[in-house]
């Protein structure tokens, strides 16, 4: 799920299989010297089989596209930001997977997290629950982003210890996958957006977001991330990475590596930066429009449902420009309601 080396082969389900001419029904029929009527029947059956396979693939692609579009609900407002998000599971029919995201308004600013658990589908949900629970508990209490990240590390450690204890139980007690505990990890990106638009980040092995400003789309930062949570402890010092300002109308596009690692039938990666750059030039420039553009391009690229979990979250600064005259004398930040009420904001699953 985590790509450490560009172009590394995937270990999931193969996208294509090699074709063995000796197994071709038409070739075997020719070798046996069957009469023309039998050859015609074999050819017709082969054509029907291919046609039915293409029809099933087309229906599957359309179902995936319709499901993704239905999940594009109206975005909520969090601390002066519009937030739109979507998660797609690699397990057919599942609404949850190994990706996580959340955004909350706190007295320290809007804090957002996006993460990617090793593995995908329903098997990764317990780890997702542990990390998200740690974030929701720490985002309101910790005065700095480093404190939030250390709380996530402790939540992950507790989760791994509990799974390790379960590993010692008989397989019938539910520890069938306990051998994977030692290899469990999660990539995490934490963002903090202050009322004046200043953005700070801490990154543990996760892809950097893209900033959509004007007609441009570029990475928010290029600093080397820390290792993912799980295999190694965090360093003693955790200085946040300054990422400039999110101006009014600007957007941040957070994503998991399932988006940029998605491949087409020829094994080519999905060109996420190019798709985002094209979306930045289109109108209207809304979080919903950006998500719709990415999903449409992703469906065309992969030809159907993803082979890995995918999460996308778009944050748009809706605060008025500081230079613009304001009718209301209070700060734009005063529109934020009780921060603890914001923790119950439901995002698309």
C-alpha cells in the first residue's frame, strides 16, 4: 500500500495475465481438424464470451462511478474552511477501508489529519479506528502539533500491544492474522491552519498535499517526512514544517497513495498532479468540482474500481480577504461554533 520506490511492482491482485496460445479454444479446434460448422460454433461462443466479459467490466466501471458520485455530499464548513472528502475501498461493496481523514476546528486553528494504514479493506479498519480516536482526543487538548503527533504514536502503540496479546490466543479466538502485527504501520500527515491562513505540517511517511492557488497546482512542501508510525519511535525533536499561507479561495488537496499509485492496463501510474492542474484551471473551482474531476479521471485511467483504498480531502479557505471591508466587526474566526460540537461533524465515508 505504501510505495517506497517509484515504479516498484505492486503486490496486490495482478492487473493482467499472460496469454497462452495453446489454451485458445479456436486454436485447439483448428488442430483437431473440426468441420466448418464446428469452427463457426466455437468462434461464436468465443465472441459471446468476450462480449459478456466486456459488458460486465463496463457495468462494474459505471457502478463504481455512480457510487463515487453519490458520495460527493455537500461539503461542511469547519472554522472558515469548506471541507469535502471521499473514501473508496478496494474491497468490493465495502464503505470503509484502510485510509482515514478528519478535520476539526479548535482554539489553536483548524487541524486536519489524513493517514494510510498498511493493507486495505475491512482488515485495516481496527487500526484506522485507533488512530482516528487518538487524533480526535488530542486535537483539542494539545497546544502544538508535535503533541498531537505524539498522542497518535501512543494510540498506535496501544493498538499494537493489544493485537500482540490477541496473537497469543488460539486462532479460533480471532488471532488468525496476528503474524502481521509486527509489520503494522500507518502513514500520517497532520496539518494546522491558523486564522490568518498560515499552514504548518508534520509528516510521517505520507504524500504531501497539493496547493491549488489561482491556476496552479503544486506540492505544499518538499521536506523529507519522518518514518511511518509503528516500526520506529518518533525523534526527540519534532519541529513543524512551515508551508506558507492558504489565501482566501485557495485549496489544499490531501490524498493517500492509492490515488497516485493507481495504474492503467499498461502499468502506468495515475497522473494526479496533471489532473489537479487541469482542475485548477476549470470553473467553478470548488472542492466538489475538484473531487469530481479527480474521480472521473481516475475511473477512466483504471477502467473500474481501484485496486487499493483511496481517500481524498479538499480544504478551501472561505474566509474573507483581510483587505476586504467587513460589515461585521468581529474576526472571521468568530463564526466558529463550539469546537467540541465540530468533532461530531460527519464526513463522507
